[in-house]
């Protein structure tokens, strides 16, 4: 079966492409003789946050049998024998030698397996632990929490997001995705060699500047939103991608307060019969109960399903915003609250076109009556190449193209 071809389009200030701060673990603090992160009672926190990282070399681990769920052992007779046993001295044996031996599975973890959740061991250059993106509270020297393109976000989803059937690869199992950076939330401040690029493009990435090449809202005191001319760049970039003939659809990600506006803009300006699904999130990727991964996977499901097709080679739904399993018409969606479920249909005349069920089945119940995308009277290919404007010149008002 041929996989879908999807273009991911990275938009600005996107919580859906952000992560919680990388905080130095207690394992690292203990190793350096530093005080631990404490819990509410003042004692050292019981657990470290585990962050997705890559192994540098293979490692063999032993996992205790029946530790994945508290009721596995209740039906022990249904399970095959373990790989072996760990004795009280920590040694592994294929045979049980004592009643105190722990049954275990022997697993070799390899770098090529992909990301693994591990304690974060990094320290600042001056030997202090990381607590936030900045090196000190309200400082101007900072790391970035936003991704420079969607590749890491999609990899995290494929690796760690578990579907209703208990399996992963929820995106990569169905689609090949190319990553584009029309106005990304993270950037390469020192540039990036072409060989290391994960996005689609040619040549080295030059050094990038916050507020000029990428746009992030955190650290909050350094926040930068895109100026209006960036919308022209986004429009031209997205039109070129949608007209390339390479893709079955596109997914646009952006900050949750602005995604509704860009979606409507695409609905008016982008001349395409392909689906554009727009996603946002109220919580960063990896934070408790984060909503972004499910929204992105639902967009893949929507594009794959073909329920947007009109039967004549066109798109009957136009641009949509997909949030919390609902398909919103781009013209009728608004964020009203900063929480999952905080989007509503506006205008009093519907606006929710369909949904994805809790088992991942998509349905389309309504379609917009308004013109959109390829049928829009103001899409980019129908706009005049030049317009006449008026300005106040030296001799008074004058017209110019």
C-alpha cells in the first residue's frame, strides 16, 4: 500500500511544537554533589522527569517480568517463561537458582531503535543545573524550547504516542512527511549545515534571528510575534508547496490564539484542491495531558480518509482546523479558552463539519456553502499582479503601481 505524502508546515509561536523546560535531573545533581529537586514536603523528589534522548552506544538491560501492569502476575499462567533471572548479587542466569531470584526479560537497546525516555543529565557551562530555558531568571541568555521544524515532534509522536490498539507509529505507519519552515517557532542561531537539515530545502541554513526568521513566545519576556509581511511569505511558501504536485495534503501548526486567523487566510488565498488541516495545542508536547499529538494524528487520519473529497477532484471542505477530534470550518472557528476543548464554532450557523471518533474513525457531516481555496474569488492566482495605490508625494497626492 502506497503511503500518503504530507507536507508539514511550521508556523510561529506554536505550543504544539514546544516542550516543557529541560530541567537537570536529580541523578545529575547527585553526581555533581548538588542539592536535589525537592517535593512539596521538602524532601528529594521521588522521581526524575524522563526526557526523550538518543543512546550513543548499545546497552543491555534487564526488565522485571510482570512490571508493566499490576495485574500481569494475576494471570501468570498465560505468559511464556522469562529470559532468565537476576540473583541477589545482581548477576544474570538463564536458570532460577534461588526463590529470591527475579524473573527478567533481557533487552538490548540500540541507538538505531530511536529515542528513549531517560533522566536529563546536562548542566550549565558554569556548573549550575538547568531550571528553565534561560541561564538565570529573566535573563537574556537562553536556550530554546520550541522545535525548529516538525521532524522531532513527529518522531516523538511515532515513538511514544500509543494508539487505542496499543501500537505506535501513528504517523509514520501511514504517511511520508516532508517538513517545511514557512515561519517556524524555533531557529538555528548559528546556522546549520545542509547535511544536518531535517527540513526540506537545499543548501546550508544561515544564522537565524528571533523575531526575524523564527517566532517564539517563551521565554515570555523575550517573546516575538511575526510582523505582518511574514504573512505574505507564508502565503507564497504554502502556495508553492501545495502546487508542487508532491503531496496529498498539508498540516499547518501554529500558536493556539492565531491558528484560526491563518486557517481562514488560507481558505481565502491558497489555490488548491488538496486538504489543509491546521492544528494547535494548549499544552506543550510532553507536558501532562498534552493535546497536540492527538490533533496531529487526527489530521493525518482526515487527509488519509478522503472524506473531504467532492467526487470531482476537488475539496468540498476547504481549510479546516482540527482540534479535540472535531473538524472546524476555517471561517467559523475561534479559540475562547486556554484549555483543551477551548475552540468553538462561531456565527450561530454551525461550523463543525465532522469528527474523529474515540476509535479513530473520521466522519464528515456538513460542508461549507461559502467559496474557498480553489473556488475563492480572491485566491492568490486570481489576484492581479499589480495594483494602483496612492501616496502623498512632494507634489501632493500621486498614484503608483
